C-alpha cells in the first residue's frame, strides 16, 4: 500500500479486495476445507459405511461436551489466556453434583434433586472459574500457571471428597433418560444443548459489546484499558464463563455416562485447546471465532470415527491431529508476520 | 486573553526516588494549538498523563473550564471531553476501524437487543466513515482489521477517534513521529482544523520547526517545571532550545524555590 494518510484512496471495489481474496482471508475457511476433505475421503474410502446416520449421531454425541468446553475456551484463548483446569473443574462439578444426588435419592432421585444437581454443577464451575479469573486479572500470575494450579487443586479436592473412587448413584435415572439418551425430533438432547450453547455464545462473541471487549482486550490490553473497558472485571467474567460451561459439561457427562469418571478427564484440556487452535483462534489473543472451534472439534471426531470405519488403527488420529495442530499455529504465525509487515 | 480552558497549578508527581514533576504549571486556552516541549526526562509524558487522567498527581490542582476537576481515570477525563491520541495509537489491531473508533463506547441497537448488548454495526460503520471523511480520509475498507492499514491510515483512525468525541481538549503525543512528509502535513492540517472548532489541541513534539509552524503558543518544561511560555509568532528555534536546556530561564524565579503559581505568568 502506498503511503497515503488522507490521500483519497480510489473508491469502489479494487482488485486487491476481490471476493476470492476476501474468502481466503477468512481463517475458518481453511479449517472447513480440511474438515470437508476428511469427510469426502472417508465417504469414498468406505462407501455406504462412513456417512451413515448412526456415525453422524455418534460423532455429534461424542463431540457435544468438547464443543461446550471449546466455546468457553475460545473466549479464554481470545483474551490471550488459557485454561488447563477444565477437565478437573468438570470432575469437581460432577462430584459435587453427584454427592448431592447420592444424598438425595441416588439413581431414583426426583426432578427437584436433578434441578439442584444441575445448579450445583454450574455454580461450582462458575465459582472456580471466577476465582481463577480473579488471579489472572491481578496480572501477577500468568493464566498458564493459575489454571495449572487449578487443575491439580480441583482434581485433588474431588478425590478427597470421594476417596478417589467414582461413587455409585451419582446420576439420577431421570437425568440420564432425558438429557442423556433422549432425543428431540431424532436429534439427541446432548447435541441440541451443545448446538444451542454454541449458537448463543457464537452470536455473543460476534455481535455484542461483551464479545467486542473480549476481542479488544486480547488484541491490546493497554488500549482496552485506556478505552475505559474494565479489563480485570472482564477477565473474571470470561474465566467464570469457562467455568460455567465446564459445569454444564459435568451435567452432560453425568447424563451421558452416569458416573463422575474422576480419572477420565486428564486430557480434556489438551483436546479442547487443540480444537480451538485448529479452528483458527490465535493463541496470541485478539482473533478467533466460535464457528472455527466447531470445525476444530469435528476434525478429530471425524478422524477417529473415519479411521475405525476404514479399519486403520484409530491411534493414527493422534498423530494426524498433532501434525495438523503444529501446522495450524505455524500458518497463524506466518499470517501475523505478513500482516505486521504490510 | 480569556480564562484558560485547562489549567494545572503546582503539580507534583514522584515515582519512587524520582521527582518527575516538581510543581509544574500548564495553561491552555480554547481554540488554540499549544505545544508542550521539553528535553527527555523533563516530565512531558508525566504531565500529559496527569492532565489526561491516566495518573493522579501527588499534589497540585487541575482546573477545567475554570472549575477544579479531579479525573478518576482516562475514561473519566473522556467524559469531561478530554481525549488523548497516544504515541502508540492505542488501538486493537485485530478489530476494524469502526470498532476501534467506538472502542469502549459502542453504539447499541434499540430495545431489547440493545439491553442485551447487541451492537449496531451498521450505525457504527456509517458514523465512522463520516468521521474519517471529515478529516479527509477515505479508508478503502472500514471492515478490515486496523493492523492491515498503513501507518498513516492507522494514525488517521486514532486522530479521528479523538476528534469525534473530544469537545474540549485533545492531547496528541508525537502524532507525526512515525509519518512520512505527506502524511505529516496532513495531520498538522487536521490539528489546525480541530483547533478552529474551538477545541484546544495540546501537541507534544520534539520537532521544533513543526512546533513553530503549527502551534499558537509553546510551553516549555524542564526538570519537572514550566520554565517558559512563548507565543509562536516571533519565537525562534534558538529561544526554544535555550529554554529547554536552561540557558534561558524566563518563567522561573530561582532554581531552588519550591512549587510556584501560574499567576506569576500573567
């Protein structure tokens, strides 16, 4: 671009911003193409076997909890933060709700108990997230360390409360039969719930003041502060949102599997961060979208199912995702440096 | 001249062992461009930060429009019609020009959507285009992230943001430091145009010829105090340099007296 403050730049569409270029600039497009290529590949490699309703439903159900966590993580990563604690917070929220359920009717608990369990899980998540956000907002401890500490502490507390064993009767049959296995017009409730959460927070990020402030403070915290945005308070809100969604993840997990799975969430954080980054959200903050995260969640999910269907060891999924992840961040870096130079 | 629009009297600010301001005064009138100059470490940035609400002074008084005022922060200063164009421009590079223009004071939709915090992007873009046009700037794309704009265009966005909301004072910290010749002229032209609207523009600059060409008055800081105040007409670069380095002290009674009043000036 030639140096032209105020020089009248030619009006109207110029070739530099034609629509193919513009499309190419949308980061979600690339990840979407990868996803589409995967789906195409497996559909051709295993005709009639891969793209079945059963597979799709299974993929969606498996992805539902990660999607809910990924939505929260998108906000956190956009603020140039990270939350490693989500798996432990999910377990802690599940244990808190599960213990309440055991004390109030167990598997046969009534609807009142179910409602209380849901509220407990959400509140535990929100409280834990807000606490971590408060520590991050002081600026004295980086998010990586705050949430690494949170990862250990939350899991430890959950293990102390249960003696390390998943308690029996943590989920009521009422919860499992509805949210867990129920369907709305043939679509599992878990998927409907995840889709609703994704839609709402996708719109919040893209179209509201809250979303703009999240992007702004990730892009340039000093500028956000000078513009009158209460950066500390906003960080607390973002981490609390992540916590609430981890609590919701706990409810979904209990509904789906009927147990707290204390030992089963150690790598949730890595899976979710992978999905967010694959979706084009920048680890340096300031840029990202919920739509990208949706695509990022489905790439590993499609890979796993696809590899099973075509009879390849599903462990190749880990190899493939690892490579794609590093490539995605590499491309993000290239794009950033190209932009700085312009 | 009439009553000053913005006035600082005996401002003291200490950072640990360093006395950044030792009873500094500052006077600015509506509709004028006043340059604030001084050598490195003279206390320019500290004084501007105090005047724009970024830091609170240890002692001293600020008066805006004749009344004592105390800013709780930059946002509070902005509510009083005092805007700042920071040297680093203070923008979110990943957001577009319109979002940056309205950063922290976004326009919301009407009704329920507005109460939910839903942005009125159409209105913001429309107003942004208007604000840029007033400065003679046409951005190729209002929807492009600010990071993709040229340095001059970014500067224009920062200036447009201050101009769009300031109704009293605009501080500009080295607004032309990073610019080429053409862009520099353009910004200085804008500075004059803004002052003609009755707004006071405070220009912080190292560039003496530029200061003399665009400012009406020049205030000189040295060692945390105002040491001189010149009308630009008839003042030479030698006068300014003399005041900055201390070989010519016009506005200070004696080197070791404490805080003093701006009244001495008149």
